C-alpha cells in the first residue's frame, strides 16, 4: 500500500479531504476523480493501513446485501400480505454497486474481480409452523419482481439438505422447517475492494494518502473552506485547507461531525454495539457449507441481531462464520477509546440519547444477556442452525464496532435508527456518513446520494450525468417497471464480474 504521497500535507491546500480510509472514502474518491479529474484529493487515515476497521473482511459478514435472504428487510402487513419495499430498495442499491464494480473491471482498475467478489447462494431458514408459512408467502411476494426471480422455496428437509447439509444433519423431530434459496447471492471482501480503489487513486498525480494521522478538529474559514487540524502518530502537527470535506470515518464520523459545528449535525448521537462471530476451525466442516443462511431474530431482539451462517472466502481461504453475538463497548471504533461514548454527549443530543435509552429497554436487556454468554451458550445458539456443531470446532472472533444513529424525534424526543444516513451542510462543503449495515454493500448508491446533496448543480450538468452513466448505466433510471432493462443491466454486470447469471 502506497502511503508516502502526501500531496495535501505538502501543498497545504487541496480541493477534497477524505477522512477515513474505508470503502466509503475509497468509493467517493474514485467517483470524484472521474467527475473532476483536476481536483486534488487527500485521504487521511488514523491507522497504519487503510481498511482496518469496519471495511476489513474480519470485521463484517461479507454479505452483498441484496434483500435475497435478510428477513428483517421484509415485514408482514395487517392484511396478511408481505411488504417487500425495503428489500427492493436494498436490491436496487446493490445493483448499482455491481454496475460500478463492473465498470472498474472494464477500466482495468480491478484486474480480477474474484479477488473481492464471488457468487454464493443466499438462503433464508426458519422453523415452526408460523414462520414457515410467512416464508412461503414472502417468497410468493418477492418473485413477482425480476429482482428476486429464481428464488426457490422448500419445506422438504431433503431438499433443504441438498442446499445446505449442515442445517439438516442431526435435526430430528417433527418441527416444521422451511428455506428459500437464490443462487444470485454474493460474498464480498470489502477490505480488498477498498485497497484496490485506494491503490488506484494513489498512483495518480494530485491524490495523496497519509496514514497514522488523526484529524483532531475542523473549523470553517471566512472564505468558506475548511481547516483541518491534523496530528501524526509521531507527534507532529499539520493544518490542511480543503474546499470539500467528507467524513467517512465509520464510528469516528460522529465526533468530527460534532466538531464541525454545522447546524445539520446538531442533535445526532450514537449508540455503539460491538459484534462477535464464531469462526469454524474445522476445514472439513467449512467445506460442507456453501451458502449464506439468514434466520429470524428472536422476539424483542434488534434487527442487527439476525443470526446467519456465512460461507466466506478471505485471503483465498474458505471459512465459515456464525453470528452475530452482540457486545457492548463505549468505543466508537475497534481501535477507539473507552471515552468515545461519554465525549459524544452534548447539550444538543443529550435529550435524544436519554429518550432513546428510555424507549429501548429491550435492546439494553438484549445486550446484557449477550454479554453474559460464554462459549457453551454461544455454541448452543449455533446448534439451532447446525445441530451437530461441536464446541471445539468453533472459536470466537471479535468483529468491528457499529455505531447506531440516535436522532431527534418531535414526538418521542429521540429515536434509534438502524441503517445509514448522509448528513451534509446546507452549502455542500462538508458531509458525513453515519450508521452501519447495509452500508458497505451499497457504498456507490450512498455516495451518489451524497453527491446529489453536496454538488446539486454539477449533478444536473450533462458532463457529470454523462460520466456517471458511463460508470453506472442505470443511473437516473427507475427500473421497477422495466424488467427487461433491469435483467439486461444485471446480466451485463454479472458477466464482467464472473457471477452467476
């Protein structure tokens, strides 16, 4: 990883400062480099290398979130129907990601897409009569859209065993089981695509990357630019002036957004949740499972607790993960400090945070119960998915920190919001991305939203729209009622990326 091209630090003045070396900054950097090739860009990363926090392969599930298997993206309506609107939105966003990654491949920026993305079946798996009935109705609703065509449903244990033998081995008794199966799912190494993008950016004149460097403060100058106060790990200090700032620092974004002082950032708070996975240490067991299988969260548990059994390929090695198991840490980043949560409390977010705590006692109880679990109780949860799992075949892996958004609510005072949100100043000179899943999967779509907020006039220009359409063919189009065009774009992206059609 090239990290000695300190363009912005040397010059002192740049066009764009990207704070954080994760997939969001990498994606935005490539988009802006294509849209405005003459702009100078400085990437600033606190850690010794990029993609070490949430983007790192071991800090997330690696799911290409497309609504194929995640039950929390669909809900049951009062009339017994199934609402799939959220699943459709997530699927549409992931299609944008695939189109963008396909363009990168055709441009030679990605030499081999199998380095970061591969096909793997996405499954939903439930037990019990009511949940099996819901899954059947869910599949019937979803296959009406071309986004989910090819999805199969079965409540036959033998058929489910063909798709995922570990789910059915040793599963005796008369309890109903059901599953859906779609071969168009993906496993994505977000850390690897981040490194590919930043390696590409830093080979170009006018783009710099500096690591082991923290942005301590931001302040707006009289001419509208932003001054970034920077401290290096060696103790040295620098100042940088930028016309546009993006805070893509994961859990570290909220404190910097607060320091910016923009009115749009007032009232936001954050609730940190740490993730943990069980990693299979048996090669023989891992080789028998080739799917990402998502179950249903237990009653009272938050959406982020949906259990899933994930076939992964990390650094060329097939592995198997199960989780997540939540934990609590006051840190906003895996490499953060125990003072992160306390320091984030301000006069303008204390009421939303207190109101959120009052209204989310079920989350508090859930986290307390999760923290009490030992290896035996975690493996007991695993055996609900893999009945024959042996404790000695699995080890605990600490994943990344996620900071869930807390924001003002006119009725409740404050609310906890899952997902992601782009916060931008009215003049578009600074923006930040808050929140978590399905963030990495939908990074290009999120960055398009950011560009619309921060560069509204440029985004209307023929020049920018033309270049965006080159990168993302469906940009600006609604494909909901154009199934043939949707299938054409998806097939083209899958062909380039080497994915199942």
